[in-house]
């Protein structure tokens, strides 16, 4: 995507207090989101022979639109601004829906102000602000509002990036993923199909892992099943990993169960990218689910790029765990991004 960054951050708001304060490794999360948005812009939008389909983008955890890493004093665009930029470049964007909410009313207000100003000031994209619906509502209400505005017979992409698994219960994922358009005959396969929202989900696997025995109801909420319902499925996958020689398998098993749930709605399995903290452990996992054959295969190809990115950018960072012991402020991380 080309650069439509607002002139400078201090023009928007010099105070980074309300940006998402995250570890620098979270750039990988934003890279994953950007890769899929780029497919929309480049492959669907610009290479279509005829007029490309309209698209709706939804970011239900939009925050301020900016991410900030305090130790390195580095600032970059979060999911909402990445979505706004892609929407601006896509030739036929219909609606951008950004929900920015926080229980803390002061934080909520400030995040929204920064977000609105940042979208308004996107270079060369005045139409984005006009086509954006800004909402500030708890995720349950926001989901209902978003679904009410969805053009269900056309493609849509939903970014679901909560802080905690509690904020993304399965019933919301299922509600969005089950909202389909009218069926039609696909001209390539001859099969009856319908448009289904495409989802990018941030699954907070490390929190789920830590709580799988202590607070199993967290996972129940995330997969929409009682402990008695998911435990046998969980044990089935656990055995699979043990048979494969992997005893440290809680994250893998969680992902298997979650992927199985998603595959009850979507025909393709989710594309998964794990994001490590500087210390090396996987913090969360990004998942993309789509019924679009082209989108799925293009993202699979792009994942090679992501892997390169991960290896190229991440490997040195993995080495930082040693480095960090001597340099707790991690100031040298900056050079890798
Ligand atoms: C991980 S952050 C989102 C970061 C953002 N997607 C980005 O890439 O910059 C999660 C956001 O969800 C918001 N949030 C917390 N509880 C929420 C709730 N119940 N409903 C909706 N949003 C909530 C938080 O204020 C925070 O802005």
C-alpha cells in the first residue's frame, strides 16, 4: 500500500498516552493485517478487469489507530488506520466501520478523538472519512450495529483484535460468520455459494494456555462450548500431538479446537500466524478465515513473505532476549524495524 500517513504524529496528537502501548513485536500482528488488506487493494481492487465488488471493512476493536512502543519510542499504524488506508486505495469501498471503545470514559473519548482526526487527515483520501461510521460501543452492541449495516451480498472483512479472550466470545464470532448473503451459483465450480464475512481474529493463546486448567470457563467462552463438551475434543487433539512427539502442546491443542470450530462455518481452514514476544514465547495467534478461494490462496502465498518477515525481523529479535538482559530498555530493537 502507498503511504497515506497523516503529516506527522505531533500534528495529530503529541500525547502518545492514548495509543495502544504495546511491545514492538506487535508489529508482526499489524504486518499480518496489512498483508491481507494489501491483497484486497492490489489483487481485487486494482487488477480487476471490470468494476471490482464493493467492500465493507469493520474494525470492532479500533482503539486510537496507533500503536506505540515505549522503550523504543516507536509509533506505527494500528489496525484501524491500516484498514482506513486500504479502504482509501480500494476503488470501490462502500463502508468503513470503526468501533473504538473502552470502559474508562476518558480513555474512550481520547482514543476516539485521535482516531477520527487521523482518518480525517489521511492524505489524498478525503472520501474515507465521509464513508466511515465511527462507533463507540461495547463489543456486543458494536457487533449488532455493524451487522445491521453490513452489505451481506458483497464481501466484507472484519478485524477482531481484543485485549483478552473474554472480549471475543464464540457467540460473537459465530454471529458474524453466520451472517451470509443470498445464495448464487459460482461460475467456476457450478456450486451454490453465498458471501460470508472474512475474519481476521487475534486469539490470545497465551492467556488461554495459562488458564486451561485453572479457569477452563475462559476457553469455554472462546469456543462456545461447556467444559464437558470441549474436553473430549481437546483430549483427542492432545493425543495427536503426543503421538507426534510434542508433549508441550497446550497452544497447539487450543488452536486445533478453535480451528475445528471455525471450520464448521468456513470451508477453508484458518490461516494461522503465531506472534512471539521478545522473550521468545508465543503471545497470541492471528487467524484469517475466508470462504474466498482467491483470497485464501493469495494469503497462503503471502504467508511466505510473512514467514520471511518473521525470520528476517524476528530472528534477531529472538536473540534480543539475551541482549535484553543487559539492556532492559530494549532501545536497540528499533534498528530491526
Ligand atoms: C488490542 S486493543 C486493539 C488494538 C487495535 N486493534 C490496533 O491494532 O491498534 C483492544 C481494544 O479493545 C478495547 N476494548 C476493551 N474492552 C472492550 C469491549 N468490551 N468492547 C469493545 N472494545 C473493548 C480496548 O480499549 C482497546 O482499545
